[in-house]
C-alpha cells in the first residue's frame, strides 16, 4: 500500500508527540487521526478502517498491567489481528519494546525519532502488509471455471453491492469463508471491518460475551470492558461460521439482536445500535437446518435472504487441475522451488480422486508434494492422499478390520512370548487381565 492512501491512528498522551507526528504525516497520508486517551482506541479501530497504529508504550492511565502499551497492543490485536502497530518508546523502555514485537507489534521507534526513519518504517510496513495480503489471496483464492463456481461468481456480483443477509451452504473445506470475504469486498462496506466468528465453537457462557461484549465486573473474569463482535463489525460485515451448530438458546439471543438491530453488553442495560451486513455459513444441508427441533425457522428466514450453495470439489472436477496448478505455483514460490510442473500421470491421479476434504484437502496434498518432491516435476508418487480423509484407516468389511487383525496378532505374539501366562502378557501389553480376557474372547483366541 502506498503511504498516500493510508489511514493512520496515533495514540499518545503527550500532546507534543501527537502534533509532531501529525504534522509530519499530514501531507504524506490520506488521513491521520490523533488520540490522547487510550481508552478510546478500541472504539476508534472498530469504527474506522485504519491501516496502521502508532502507539505509545506508556500512558498515565489507570491500566495496571506493568506496561500500558503492551496492554493496549494486545487489545487491538484481539479485535483487529491484521492491523499493524508501531510502538513509540523511550530509550529506557527498549526491553519492553522488544517484548512488544513478540506480542505482535510490527516495529518500534525510539524517542526522539528521526523523521525520515519514521516515514521509511511506516512505508516498509505498509508495503509488506500489502505483499502478505496478496500472498494470502494467492494461497486461498476462489478459482475455477466449472458451471457451479461460475454460478456462484454471478451471485456474488449480484448480491455483493446490496445489504442482503447471505447464507452459505457447503461441506467443510469448500471455501465458504472465501466466498464471504469476496461478498464483503464487492459490497459498499468494503472499507469497513470484516469480522469472522466461529460461533459453533463458542460455549454457552462465552457466546453472549464474545458476540455482544461485556462491562467490567459483569462476571468473574470480566476485568475490563470488552467490545463484542457485533460492535467490532459496525459499519462492515459480520460473518458467523458454523451457524448450524449453535443451541436453541443461542439462536433466540441472536434472533433478538438481528430483529432489533441493537446489542446490550453483559452487565449493562444500555442498548447499542448496530449497523452490520450479516453473512452466515454452515456445513449442514438446508433440509437438516430447517428441522425445528434443532434450528428456529424464524432465524433461518432472518439470515437467509439469499442462499449460496457451494458444490463439493468432486462435483466440479474441471476445477481440480486449475486449483492444483495454482497451489503448486504458490507453494513453489514459498519454498523456493520455482516453475513447478506436473507429469501426465500425476494429473491423471489428481483427476481421479474424490476429495472428501474438498479444496482444503487438495491444497494440503499439493503443499506436501512440493515440499517432498526431488525436483520441480511432481510425479504421481509425490501425491499422497490423506488417510484421514480417504478412509485409509477405515476398515475392511469382512468381519475383521485391519486394525483388529493387528491387535489380534499382537496379543497372540505376546501370550506366546510369555508361555501362556495371562498376567505377564497383560502387564506387557499395558492392560488389565480382565481387558485381555475380553480381547481373547472377542478374537476367539
């Protein structure tokens, strides 16, 4: 990113520092926001899409953490993990500044700073950030020419500029999160936050706190006010992944917020208005989701103005080679093995596999192949399909599995080694005599 296009936030309780950096960057950037009170940081970075934050290491604030700068750095990273932060420190605090790098700071500058050095540092970080962004997009891009994917592209272009709520349906590994991000990028909210939450992984106790936020003292571990994900996404897009896995109680809470367009943090009676575009995703088929014993129909209607069904990779085989070559180029560059090619048998092998793990599985197959290949030509033998997905550990259906066969042979060998002494055999196998007798009976030994 060019410095001229950057939005930068400066946070320092020293008015002279704010004025000096603001004057330096005012004509070099798109916008500079100066803030004296660190308590306003979270609200500012939630409401505006900053590209970089300059953050003081020490404030005369009431935060009792040993170092205020690192405390606020962690808070920024909680809600905006990708936001670059440069720490401003005095020479005496160099040790703390180095510690801040471990906590996620992009760099630090020492007071008094050199203006040219500061500008160069900011420019370097913005350029690296853009490079990483391009790299991520290359690693996980929506690529394909199948009828199913072209239909999805068409839908994204149609619904992107609207504020319609979207429900994305598809198996794990099909790229539902990429579609959600693409919709956000096509929307009028693209300059505002895109906040993803795996709601299926939230416990009942964490659900409200994570989504709606809480006030200090709302519960035992609530040591400070916390912004919820709804407020963090204000003005932008909130992506709720694995929506099909939340409980009926959680569904009722979510429905209330979506109907009223406002959230109430735990520990307070004050409602906060929210302005978000909602995108949800689930790996459950719609007919299963529509079972009212598990999911409220009124919530389905609320989140499903438009639905996008992502076909599994086995149903869009014409995309396999395109994706494989894309991942080969990306990982070839990443691991310094440029111009990766596939031999004809490798391509045939890729075409014939069913990909139960979908695009994600193909990605890992190609990454492993690029790493392990002897040269830049990938052979069929370099393409190892995961037994986790392919069922390599699933068993033969002839009354005895491979695993059972291994266990039976091991038990026979150990019993024979101990001359039929069950106690000794059980001890060597690391199981009780009773457990060993059960297995003897099971395998008819």
